[in-house]
C-alpha cells in the first residue's frame, strides 16, 4: 500500500532511513580503511556478546606484543572508561568510545577517535566493539579483519542463532576454554554450527586465563599484520577440521 504523503492527524510517519545511514557508514569506513592502508596498519574489529572475554584477551595480547608492535586499542562501550583503563595499565594507548544508547560502533566514531591517535606511528589498531552479537554485525568500521569471540559459557548453539555476525567475521575464538570441564559445551558442536553458517571460517580455542591457545592466536595476528604491511588481502587460516562440520552454509538469511 502506498504511503500517504501527508501524515494523518495523530500519526507518526516512519521512514526507513537505515539504507542511507549504512551508506554514510560505508563512506566513513572507506576513509578509515584508506588511512590504515596508507600506513600499513593492521586494524581488527573484535566482536562478541557482553562479557565473553574481549578485554581480557586484548590485555593478554597487548602484553605479549607491545614490544614487537606499536599498538593502539579503541574501546567501545555504552558507558565508562573501564576497558580503556585496563589496556592502559599495560602501557598501551587506549581511547574509550562511549556510545550512550547505541549498541554498536559506527565508522564515523572511529574517525572521531582517530583524531587522538597518530596512525603513522602504529602497526596495530584493535577495536573492541560494544558487546552483543547483533548490531555490530551490520557496521563495517574499516577493519581489515573481524574476530568474533564465543565464550564456552554461552552455549555451543549460538552461531546459527546469530548468523549475520558469524557470516561477517574472519576468525572465531572459542574463549574461556579453561571452563570447558565445568559447562555443557561441545567444541565439535560449536565448530559444526560455525561451519553451517560459513564453511571456511577458522576457529581457535583460547583461554586468556590460562594461556591455552594464545600462541596460535598471536601467530594468526602476526600473519594478518604481515598481510597489512604487504598491502595484500587477508589470508584465511584453513578451517579447523571437524567430522561434524557440514560442507556448505545452511542458514538462509533475510536481507
Ligand atoms: N575463566 C575465564 N574467565 C575469563 C576468561 N576471559 C575473561 N574471563 C572473565 O570474564 C569476565 C568478562 O571478561 P571481559 O574481558 O571483561 O569481557 P568483555 O567481552 O570485554 O566484556 P564487555 O566489554 O563488557 O562486553 C571477567 O570476569 C573476566 O575475568 C577466560 O579465558 N577464562
Ligand atoms: Mg570489554
């Protein structure tokens, strides 16, 4: 039915502006990406549900790599400087972006935060997105690679329930692996669910708490950094083999 051109008395006429907003976001994301490419900086966008262990993984990561790479972390949260403070304790620059009521970061926010950062002096820019598996999926921030954490405490059935996030990511980290003996979580089932969404997606099992899986995670990061420096497209790790993984994506997505 066609929309009335004059709003009816008492009615609020809603217009779907999401396409225009996403176009504006993509324009800003391109500007961010060009800035990173100009200086050979690897930019990562870390996503997950709230509390999956993004900041602890980043703390361990910056502690391991800060003498090797010049690192800056942008922290996205609705409120507080807490996560930025956790990163700064390791002697690494961190800028907090507080979004208020917005459940994701957008590329113009990254451009704003970068006004406080000398990108020409960086090797690695890591963005921690706002914690949820829904809204951040739709917003390109200009990153080279996206990494999505799924904590073993969240359940192994989440990838197909939140397919857009898992479709758009480049690496899945199964986090809090030290808790596996205590929770009903099957790593094989989780990997099968990931591969039902995106058959080629690599999965890394990590515990930032014990250090399990940190070495391959850091090796993946170094590979990505080498690619950024060489100005090449990201090379994907081979998907972790699992007998339960179906060969093709099986989740229909509505666009
Ligand atoms: N056992 C265990 N606990 C972890 C691990 N990683 C993080 N945690 C704990 O999980 C809680 C949340 O960790 P954060 O690093 O703050 O998680 P986050 O994803 O950054 O949270 P938000 O920024 O709020 O979305 C903290 O109590 C951490 O100590 C892990 O590998 N093992
Ligand atoms: Mg955090």
